[in-house]
């Protein structure tokens, strides 16, 4: 199941900080993203647990949530769907669009070259 934008924001916090309480996630969202009510974060994380996007550890009084899938697996699946739907499966079309729309630094270009060399 594909996470929504709000669910991805929660996953980003969990991937970055590890298993966390709703309060911690809500505080991070308020610091890094936008004003979010605790009750909204709680409800969304409960829904995410029902959907299987996160796992909930209920062994202590404070429930601890963690991502059900590793970050790279989720991002790979989302990227594959995006490339399929927006670029007819063509990764090169996506890359050309990225370079056409964004000023790429010399450092980024060097990293990309190194990555491509390692693919050979």
C-alpha cells in the first residue's frame, strides 16, 4: 500500500530517529514540517498501523511505533511506481528531466559520475 504525503512525513521521522512514541513524532513534525495536533498524529499513526505501514509495540504504557519496511525498500517501490506512471518506465527520461529543471552542483555531478562508473 502506498503511503500518503502525511504518512511519508511520519515515516521519515521514524527512519531517521528509530522506533518512537507518537509524542516524539508529533514534536519532530512540529519542529521540522508544520504545526500538527497531537491527536491528528495519533490517529494517523493508528491508521498506519492498521494498514501495515508501521508496527506498534504495546508492551509498555507508551506505545512505540516503527516502520514496517526499511526506508530503501519503500523508496524504491515508490520511485518505481513514479517512473512507471510519469515517465513510462524510462529512468533516463526522469534523469534528463531532473537535470533540465535543477542546477546540479559540481559535487553532485562528481558523485553521479562515480556512481555510474561503479555500475560498469
